[in-house]
C-alpha cells in the first residue's frame, strides 16, 4: 500500500471515530465541563481527540503493513501518551 493510501486510511479512521464518539461521549463520561478558571470553553466539550488520533495512527500503520520495530515503538509511545492524557482528563492530575 502506498503512503498516500495509508494517510487516507488514517484520515478516514480518525473521522469515523470522531463521528461516532462525538455523540457517545456524554454516555461514556468523556466530557470536559467548564468548571475551573483555566477552562476557556463555556459549554461541555467531548474529550475524544486523542482517541481519534491514536485510532488513525494505528489504522494507518496496519493498513500500510509497516509494523517494523520503529513503527511499533512509535505506536507504543502514542499509546502511553493516550493513557496519560486519559488519566489526566479523568482524575485532573496537576
């Protein structure tokens, strides 16, 4: 598969995950509420961007069949960032 096709798969997967999770986010408690002073939004917003980006990266890597060591290390790093970001959103880590 070409790089262009891999990018298209990544884009389409990210868009699909965003479309699905946007309406499911309140049900799963994936919302950020403007309760603190440092929040600049006035309405609750879904916390789904990281999930969508990681899904796109994973789908692109799998579709391009480039599961080499460097790719796996990059995906592992992205998974750690997703996990830390999720824990921060859930427990408001300072």
